[in-house]
């Protein structure tokens, strides 16, 4: 196959072809590559198939790989069908982006008119929400992992293509939320909620169907024994093209061994095979241990793009295999955040909602009765005292099986023993006419509230319709308080009338505890909130609380470090203009020089101000300091996050003598982060 780069034809170093499925490309060297290590680095995000001795890569990230291959001097040949696919993809992304920007403007105006400046001092959509809509609208596969209460549903609805079918898979408790939000923000899309185990069907064009995880059909025929099978049930053959499949609260599919995860995996796999989109939403991408994160990324088809391989993933999280099976997980490497940012957008409330009130926690030590104290003593001794608790901590932090029988026994006893203290705190807040939310990992404390005047509870037994009424009545001031079990009350409800919460006891999963707290700490909350955690006056309960805190810390060392800070989110228009230019540059890599469209001189501006001249010098300095694009941590040059964009901007500057207006804005915002290396930007 002739390679079309530059004048004439020549033998290519690398061949690139489209796979039969249409959404992956095959990359393989046609002859010996001079610098094989550089070749491997350029293929980051691809998957190597040893039996075929080729790499496969999602077409979505192929343009970036093509440019990295060109940077190391390799000549490439791309087959005509693949070239046409990338052209079509670029055109569709441009249309999707422009349509999303139009929806942002309409949604922004509607919020300003209906809600004024309530919750947002500037009125309308928050800037981070506008960025999220535009980011998601250009992604075929992605994880939107914003903090709870920041509007992930709104951002997703704003990103959906106008004419394509959409399937939303979510917990049963939030189906009504999706239905209401869709009718509000996308009134031209027909929305329907599916109920019952035999109700599943694929959506038609311009329709959005909502189904809960528990009623998804099995993905395999009963006779299937193939462990590598991605789904062979007949319903998968009817998946419509260009479908968008959204998995909400995707952390509920934390194990690929579960029937739920296998069904979701098959649906998402066939969605991508039909040139569709697979998006995931969760405020807690890492609930317990790193394997759950790998599962979520695998479901969405972004695991390899983020980490390259399972082996690399294990290395980055410092996993060591346990003799009895499973892994023990160490402290994540610092570079984990850069890998996750490739495919995940995460913003914390405290970073993007500066006007949101403060959140505080206080531990209140409470006395428990002698019977409960004796049970705690007995369990404490039976597991080996502090040494046993040390071992338990290691088990919880790893993925080894945990002997939960006695631990579960003592936790249930402790929850029941804290009921008098809980009632005392309720009396305190009721005496001040202060609305209150009480949460517990166990049913006993919550069930006590069933008979309390002015109170309602939300547990797993409460229907979606009743949940919605309880929330409405509480927010309207018709209830004194609401009791929640952490599992049932952690999603799909807003209780911002309360600024106080009593946490009777917590789960071993920090993310679930955070989710229930965020029922009162979210957009719309205008008062500082206080969460009171009841801790028994026994060493057992105190150590269990420490274990939960340690798990939360490890989560923050990986997922929370990978969040996008406001300063990382450069001007969204400049960001997406550069992304589309990257795809165009990749296409031009295969065109004869005579066919490469010349740059429009009206769009390219040479540095004409002191700020732009400083920026041009800074781009060249930072790029020269780190020619390997931050593949090796050395403390100079661009970071891994900024390396690709910074290098691309520098190459454009050198090749064209300037940048477009949008590119100058992006370059300036990037370079300002590195004032210690390039000095302060001039003002004025």
C-alpha cells in the first residue's frame, strides 16, 4: 500500500488499517523500526496482540498516536477506508461540539430566567458545567466523575446528540430523576421509563429509554461456555447504530464477576461496535480497591487508553500478589492522576463551587450500655486485639476475603447501642426547630424513626414514588427530619433544607459515606453544614473509624489527585479548537504536500503583544527542556497533562509563525502555570 505523505510515494515504516468492526485500527511496522522504544512510547494507549504481532487502538485516539509516530520520524501508510472514517469522525465531532455549545447557551438562559442568581452568584450554568458539556460531547468513551451534587445529569443531557438514540442504565431509585431532567432540559427528546424484567428494548432515533440495572437481560445464551465471549444473546444483534449508552452510578458495577457488570459490559461493547458512545457517571469511581476502578474503565472501553495495559495498571498502584490469592495495594504512584485524566473528568465541589458553604465533621464520643461493651470486648479478644485489627486493616485495604462474621456482629451491636445517643441529638435539633437528616449503615437506628412524629425514612423498601414524595415534603418544610440507610439514601435525592446530619455509623466504603453526606451538601445549599459522627467509647469502634479514614486517604492519593482544577481547564473553545486541529494534522500526515490545505493567514497571528511574545518564548523553552513529553519525571518542562498540547502549540508556532486567536489564549493559560521556569507573564 503506497504511503501518501510528501511528494511522491515511498515505502512506509508503519502500516495502519481499519479493523472489520470499524471502531478500532490496527498498527504494525512494515519493516524494522530504528528506535523501537520510541515506537512503543508513541503507541501509548494501544493494545498489543501477541498472536498477530500487531497493536490495536480505538480510532478516537488514533490521531494523537499518528502525530507521535510522525514526531519520531516514522513514515506511515493508512488505508483509504480508515482515512475516510477519521474525516467523518472529525466532521461529526465538530457538529456535535457546535450543537452542544448552542444547548449550553439555551440552558444557561433558561436557568437565569427561572432561578435568577439562586445558588450561583453569576446566574445560569456554572463555568465548569459548560466545560463538562463540551468535553463530554467530543468523547466517544468517557467517565464523568464529578463530585456528587454538581450536576452530572444536567451535563450529560446537554452533551447528547440531538437525533441519536440514547439508553440510560441507572439504579431504580434515580429513574424518575432522569425522566424529569430529560423533559426539562431536552424537551424534543421522547423519554420513557422501562419497568419489569421483560421490558428491555433498544431506543429508536430521538428517543431516550431509562432502565435500571436489575432488569437488564442476560448477555449470553444458556449454552455459552466461552469465557472470552463479549455477549451472544440475540437481543444484542438489534443494537441500533450511533447509540449513546450512559451508565449512571457506574460504581455499582464494581466486579466483572457480577451478572450486572456482565450485562452492562455486553451492552456497552455492542454500542461501541455500532459506532456509538459509551459514557459513565459516578461521583465515587474508587469505592474500595483499585480493581473496581479497572472494572469501570474496562466497561467504558477506556482502560487501555488510560493505563496501556493491566500490567502497567498494577504497577502504578503498587500491587503485590498475596500468597493466598488477590493483591495487596500500596500507595499509588504520583503519575496515576495523569493517566486517569486522559479519559476521566473529575471536579470537586470545593474546587469549582467557591460560593458553596463549608462542610465540617465532628466526632461525638457516646457511651454504650454494658451489654454492648461486653460484646465489643469479646470480639476484640477473639480477633487478637490490636494485632487482629491491624490484620483486618490490611485485609480491608487489599482485596483478600475478610472474615466479616464477628466484625458484622459487633458493628450491628454498636449501631443499636448508639440509638439513645441518636435520639438525644434529634431532641436537640428539634428543640431548635432545625431540620435534620440521620444516616446509618444499619436498619435498626433508622427503623426506630418510623414511628417518630414528623419523620419519614428512606430504606431499600421504599419505592421510587414514595422516595420522591418524602424528599418533596422535607424540602417543603412539612417534615422535621428524614432517616436514611446509607445504601438506599446515597443517590438520587436532594435534602438541602437540612444543614445538619447525624451519622450513627459508617460503612467500610468511604465513597458511600460521602455520597450520603452529599444529600445535604450540593448545589442549592446556602448554609454551612455540620456532620456529627457518633463513635462509641470502646477501642473497637474507634479503630474501625480509623480504618475507614485510611481507605479514604488512599482514595485521595489516586482519584482525588486526578481531579481537574479550575486552572487546568483552559478556555474550552481554545481546547476544542486545538483538539480538532490535531485530528486535521493527523489526516494531513497522509496527504501529498500539494494537497495539504495551506493555513489561512487571516487566522494565524504572529506574536504581536508583549504577552504573546513572552508566551512564544515560554512555549519553546518548556518544550526544549522536556523533549520526551514528560514521559520521564524530571521536574522541568511541561507536565504530562500539558505536554501533548504544549508540544502541539510549539510545533504550530514554529511551522506557521504564529497561532490562531484561540490557540494564543490556550498557550498563555498553559504557560502561566510554569512561572518558576519561564518567569511571570507581563501584565497590561
